[in-house]
C-alpha cells in the first residue's frame, strides 16, 4: 500500500498474532513495559474543559482560604449538619460500589485534613466537658467532626480488607497508598483516613455526641409537652437533634460492624501457628458480633430514610422556585461564556 508522495511498506503481523494467541494464558495481554491500565482508564482528553483541568481558568480558593472566609462553615445549622452526614454516606457507598477515591469521598471537603484539623482546634475541648454545659453550636460541630472521622476510619478498614483479600482488578480500585511515580517522588495519593485518631478515642467520641444529641431530644420533648399543657406552644420544636441522633446511631453501628470484621482479614505473622479450632473460635466470635450489629441496621436505616425525606425537602415552595430560577440563570450565563470561548462540545453536552 502506498501513502501520499512516499511508498510505505506494510508488514503482515497475522502470524505473530496467531502465535501469541496460542501462547498467552487466559486474560493475558501483550503490552509495552510503560503501559498502565489504571493510567489508560484515567486518561484525559486534552483541551476538553470537562476533563482537562488546565482549561479551567477560574482560580478556586484553597480549603484554608474557604475556612478563613467562612465559605466552608465550621459552625452550621442542624439541617446543614444532617445533609453533610447524608452526603458522606452517599460518597462512601459510591466508593464501595467502584468509584475511585478522587471521584467519591474526596469530593467532600469535610473529610480533608485541613478541615478536620480546624474542627479539632474548634471543638476538641468539647469532649472533656459536661454534656449540659456544651452550646448547641459546638455540639453540632462536634457531631460533624466525629461523623467525618468515623467515615474515614471505616474507609481505612474497608481499604485494608480489599487489599489483604486481593479481590480487585488494578484499574478498578484506586490504590491511593501509592506514590504518583515508580520512584516514590512527591506526595502520596491518599488522605489520612483518620489514622491519627485512635479507635478507642473514636468510640468514646461517638458515644459522647450520640448521648448529647439524645439528651437534647429528650429535653426538647419535655419542654414542648410542658408548653402544650400550659397552652403556650411556641412552635420551637428542635427536631433536628433527632435527625443527627439517628445518623450517629447508624454510623456507630456501622463502625462496630467494620471493627468486628477487621480481624478476619488481618494477615498472620509467619511465626504464628494457629490451630484450626482456634481459627473457628475466632471466626464464630467475630461473625456473632457482626450479626448482632446487622440486626440493628433495618430499624436505624428506616429512621434515617424517614428523616431524609424531611431534610432534603424544601418546605417553602416560593423559596424553592427562586433558587431554581437563580441556578438556571447562573447556568445560562456560564454556558453563554463557554460558547463565546468555543469551549462547548454540543454532542457531549
């Protein structure tokens, strides 16, 4: 076959392919030494604003700047706190179902080290105080901080289980322990994953904030009952504490489940010689603990689901309509700007 201007000789590689098909095992692949399935799956399309970060010309503030300007608030309302917990749950489940860390839990800034450090500096002393002396604002912050750390600790156990069991394809599970280059140069591709918080400390923190929320629920119920008896219903039912309580109870149960499963996936030392009877005892003990925790999940998840239907519903139709109009206007402006710069692929859009 000839090309324009210059003759080109083609070499028939069919015999080579036939030979390779006979020699390669099932699942085998011929590849260049520098080829990586994970890198090929993560490849970007240059000049595409949706994939090439270099095309994003807007300068985004850092996490520290957002904390200092309070655009990433550490003090929040009960509804805001509940929504953060729900978002973290969704991102955690997305990672368990196959999404990589950068596209799942890393997208929530409340799991990043800078935010957790700010939380710790803000409400770290709360856990040493009496429950009755803690302000509502500090307790809400402590709840979000504790829940965030618990999510990271659960993810650490999940990660160790998957790595120890070796039950994943390399391109299907982002190994965020590795360095970005074979020579281990630069920073590591990982979050702290709560490694700086001891498991016993986390369990105590969960018990603390859960008990505090349940006390608030009980106090609010008693106050409301008294007001109704006096005919002075003030309409100030802070039901949001119940929303936080059910989410913290669900997270506590899930944390207990993960810690019960973990010993089953830990590698034994080469010097350890464990009898089969001892192994059966360990497995049965751990599985009983898991079964006990799993029995609580249907009730807890039903409570969280019921709460979600309220938390994620805007009860003000006028405000909801205004917000929708505002978001649509912002999207139209952004699209018009992208079109004027020639950065819109209509087919993909």
